[in-house]
C-alpha cells in the first residue's frame, strides 16, 4: 500500500517541524480485517508479492532487446507497475483505505496535486 515502515516521520505542519505517525491508516485497517476476509487479504498480498518478485527477477531483461529468437517485451516493467497498482487498489478496497499518495514508487504515475495561490 506504500506506507512507510517507521513509527514517526519528520515533517512540517503549518511551517513548523514536527513528528507525525504515518502508518495509522493501514495498521488500524489490518487490525480490523474480518475473519471471513482474511483469506482474500492474504491472497491479494500474495499477488502483490508475486508481481514485485517478477519485477525484480526480470531486471536483467532491461539490458537486452532480443535473446536469440526471443523478443523481450520492453514494456513489461511498465505493465507490471500498472498491474501492481490494480491489485494495490483491490487490497485498498478490501481494507477501506487508499494507497499512500506519496508512495515514491509511483510518483511519476500520479499522486497528490494541490493548487498553490500566490
């Protein structure tokens, strides 16, 4: 879901440095998963783990265009990222929380836009 693995993070609140708890959304949701939804939650996490493992396992293919008679899909990493986002949203729906909008893995694929007035 893109939430960090620390209890507190340094941030600014109204221009003043401060510490904020960052994982309360996901921790609270995981603690409240209904027993009948646990298997589906585990399945979705397994799908996400599988996609991530394939992304890492296929890193060597980024360096080649063709292996003998085999053409390498140059868009695979992008397609895997799109699939990951889909399954991440599925898990978010199950937990009732959005993915972290500041997830560094997907900053180029969207995020949080805030208007600025001068």
